[in-house]
């Protein structure tokens, strides 16, 4: 089980959290949700471990580059402390301006050999997928090959895939991707990688059904299109919700089918989606999570949407019922398919907010007595609006009565 401690990193002042199979961070803007998610993606990067252990030439600049991919290289302070336990036996620690690694079961030499072997496997598998045999290459030839395919290799050495909030533009720009890559337009690295994987997913699927949207994605004559009933429209002219959700689901399906990553992070899964489509998206993700074919170990969601919490709470309640009352399985699955259940102990939900002192506060909002997400966090704004409406409505009735 992963464990993360952060002190004084960007907007995050002090958190100590345990991560599960599904991890949700909810809160307003600027409280550190994305910072935590991006940091996790960095800390799951195999090449980062290799650089820290080998301290090869320019290793500090290489580490900074790893964090700049996610735009968080400026979050480090003189008093930053980070401790990440990967769930096996490796801990990555940042303290006094430097990284170090420790292991409860391996010596430093054994740890170095272990990481090197993982790196080699990732590299060889990537070259194999590219149709390149490397066993007869010299070290110089191999180095040139690695430099040439740096971007592809970087994706495969990261164990986590990041789906950025900026992904909303990908559908609109889907037919301009090649031009963007060739022109080296300065888009965020996470967005460029997202676009690259959408290209791979399109070529893999050619067509992709989305029953809950009553539509189908099609790639015909190089044009990304969406078929809705008898009508076919270019993806770039489809609704913003379709432009957001179609690439996202296609990329997830493609990466899961090819076993590309061990974890996924999705910023704002609710992006441009009506609540009913937020429901369908989360349930699509849960069905993939619960599939025997899926090798993804963790999913991390950062959100502003109370609907996401409510949707997950229903799945969590179903999982609790299934766990406590196995004889009720038939009645339960009539109400919700089993692949939408969230098992007890498989989800962590944290609320982030600023304190009066300007510090970040991270709270575990799972109720220990019920096992569910605490009700007062499901939609605090609706409660506030309801209270204001009731107060104004009472005033309105009083004024009506007095005016007669």
C-alpha cells in the first residue's frame, strides 16, 4: 500500500496519506489537489529511481526535468520534505535539497541492480514494440537509439499516465496533431503525451462505441468523426463533452489493453460533462478497474464535483453490502452491476482546503463507522444554497402577507 508524506511543497504544507486502489482528492482551486497527483506521477517514474541511484552526469538537471514535465519543478522549497513508500519495499525521500532511496529488504547494490533490470526490461519491450532488435547493437548505437526515441521511452518508463485538465482541446485539435508535433508548439508535456496516446488509440481502434452517449467514434479518411444516429459530424464540431470524453475513454481502453501503465491519474473527470454523463464515465472506469484483464493498480481522481463523490458512494455502498451480506448478491446486482462495486478498503477520499492561517488541510472523509463518504462533504454548496433560498423564501412570504 502506497504511503505519501509531503511538507512544504507548493501549496501543500503538511499531509500524510495512505493511497488505495482508487484515490479521490476533492477541493476548490489552488488547494493542492493537482500538485499531489502530479507529484505522485513523478514518484512512480522508474527512470527517476535510476537517476537517483546512479547519480550519472547532470543527474540533478535530469531530476528537475522529470518534475518540469508536470510543471511542478518550482514547488520545491528549502524546507521541502517528501517521503514516498511505493507499497513494496522501496522508499523515496527528498530532504535538505536532495533525493535518496532506501529499501527494507535490499542492500544499495541489490536496489541498484533491481532498478537497472526494470529499466532494461522497459527499454527492450519498447524497442520490441517499435520493431527494433537491440541485442546486436553496441553501447554507442544503443545510446543513439535511446536519444532518438526519447519521448516514446519516457512514456514507457513512467508507471503512471496523467490525463490533464487541458485535454478538453484535444478533440477540437484532433486533425491538427501532426502539424502541432512537427511545429513543436510549446504545449504542456502532459498534454502532448495525452495527444500522442490518442493518436495511438485512434489507429488501434479505428471505431469506438459509446452506447451511453448513443454515439460512435470513427476514423475515416484521416478524419475523426462521431456518428450520432444517422448523422455523422467531425469530432472537432461535436459538443465539448464529447470532445472531452471520447479521447479519454479511448486512451484508457488502449493503454489497459496494451498494459502500458500501472496507474492512471485523471484531472477533473467531470470536465464539460452533464451529471448523468459523469455517472456513466465513472462507471466505465470502475468496470475497467474491476476487469480481470486490467493490470492498472491505482486510479487517482482530482475533482471539484460533488456528483463524483455521490456516484462513488453508491458503488461503495454496494461493495459494503456485498461484503457483509453475500446471500443478497442476486438482489444487489439487480440494482447495480457487480463490476461497478467498490470493495471496502479499496478507496481513499480526501478533502483539501485552506485553513484560516493559509495552510493546506487534508482530511480523510470516509466515515469509519459506516465505511461511506461523509454526507456533509457530498454537496456543501447545495446545502448553503438551500439555506439561503429558505431564508429568502420565508422573507418573501412574510412580505407578501404584510402587503395585503
